[in-house]
C-alpha cells in the first residue's frame, strides 16, 4: 500500500470513492451574531428536507455501482470514514456545519508519494479532509509524505463579488449555453481574495513533472505560489486564468493520455488554450447532456425554497448551489485505453469510442445537486506509473 500517482491515466491500482453517508445542508453564521439554540434546531429540522432518504439512497447506490466497476477492473477501492457532518464547529470568527464526504478529490492532491491537503475557501469544508485520515495513516505507515497547507482564518472578505454590480454582467456565450442546459439558471460567479493561501486540489491537473493550476473562485495566486514552494524544483506549477471563471479544472481540461487532451470548447479556444498543450492533439468538446429535469425540479421545488427560509432565519447555506452542466464531462481513466463515463453523456461516449477508447458507462443520477461527477467523487491513490516529463 505505497502511495503512487503521477497523472490521471496510467493503470489504476487503488482509489478512494466518496460517500453519500451523512450528507447535509451547510448552516453557517458569524460568531459576532450567533443564533439561539432553538433557532439552530429549527434550521436543522428545516434543512433536513433538502436531503431526503430516497435521495441519499440513490447516490449511495450509484457510488456503490461505481466502486464495483472499478473493482471489476481489478483495482482496490477505499471508502471514507464519516464523522457527524451536521454537528456545528467553530473558529474564533465563525461557526458552521459540514456538507458531505462525496467529492473526495476536491481537497486532496496526490503528487507521486505525497498527499497535499488543500486549504479550501469554504468554512464548511474545514474538517472534511479528516474523513480520509484512516486511509492516509495506512499509506503513511508505508512511507507516504503527508502535507497540509496552512489553515486559513477565512475572515471576511474572502469570497469577493466577480462584478462590482451584478447588473453590469453581460452574459457570455458560455453563460447563454449554461442557461440552455439548466432550464434558465445562471452560474453565480465570485473571486477569491489574496490575503491567505486558498485553493482546492481539484483546481490542479497532474501531468507528471508539470501541474496546471486554475486560478478561479476555488484557487488564488497565493495558492499556486505555495504549491510551487512545497513541491520544489522537481515540479513546475503552471498557472492558467482565463479558461474558466468559476471553479475546478476537471470540467474544462481533461487529459486522456500523453499527447491527447480534451478541452471544453465553450470555454477554451486556440487563443486561450494553455501553452502546455501547444503540440498535443486536442479534442474540442462541449455537447454535454442537459441537466436532468428531475434534478432541476428537485432544486427548484425543494432546495431553493428551503434555502430562502434558512436565509430569512439568518443562516448562510449552500443549498442554492448546483454543479455546472459541464461536470458531465467528468471521466475517470482506468488505464490509457479505458475510461468510466456518466451513462447519460451519450455524445461524450460516442466521441471517446471514435478515438478507440473503451468506455464503461456509469449511472450517476445526482451529480448536479450533489456537486460533482464521477471524477470529483474519486481520488486515485495508486497507479502503475513513474514520474515523467511530458513537455521537454
């Protein structure tokens, strides 16, 4: 059980798959104006309606199916150890509950025999990484190098408005297409301050000795600088800023194998394509399936109204959030010729098969309301790979 993963495509040997267990709505508030115990209980009871048992059961069924497909390939699957996500915790500045242990890739960057715990900009994720500690200690006993980024204070303002005034917003081609795919919803945008080191691991694409880091609403410049400092001269951290304004990189740039990259053509073009891929073959793709009517109705009829009530009670919550429709581009490579893909993404499956990939369809019914696709919900820890330089 020796940690070893340098990229996202070499033959998979061991992996962590997330869980729906304990998933709950985020409730947070400032320490300067705490709610009463009675109000907290009222909010918890109200927010429980956003995670009905049938919903959690379906997510669990799909994650179990994903795990089984990986095991059928011959890889070992580990699952997180979930704590009480609903229990409030505090810093000197704020109090919050957690959200889920579903998107296990978001906060953990595996670079060779090193795992780096990322400093998320969300207070609701402050203790999320601890759900993987039981697994990490097993790897640590076999020589894993374990690094945690400095814990940010996350004192306002951390998340900044993307526009000084939302009325200034002019919808881009991406925004318009987003609305078409989501029944009229527009992705809310924001920026991060540069007062602290802030990033989520899913902002980074691993390419052997090179890492591509997306500066966005989930990663700032200081985060990239810190990452380069920690990794040292053996690695090169490259920054890209203008391919996606919102969050993680794995709905925008996905590498299938050395020399072949898939790019979200709604966001990336020849002019802003990261220079790393100048000489690589590029697959331009954007034709994802629309967000399902079931998920849109669940969001509109259940979650949005609950979010409104919680906000009126004085709580901050994440219940308005939905993943981008392009999270459907998420795939997980089992080896350089075999990929797992959301079964609803028929256009993506046909495209990959036309490139001679073996595609294994996977059922993932709630990727938009749970906030991540099958790549987000997995974290490869061991691949049959060595550290290579693909660009010099």
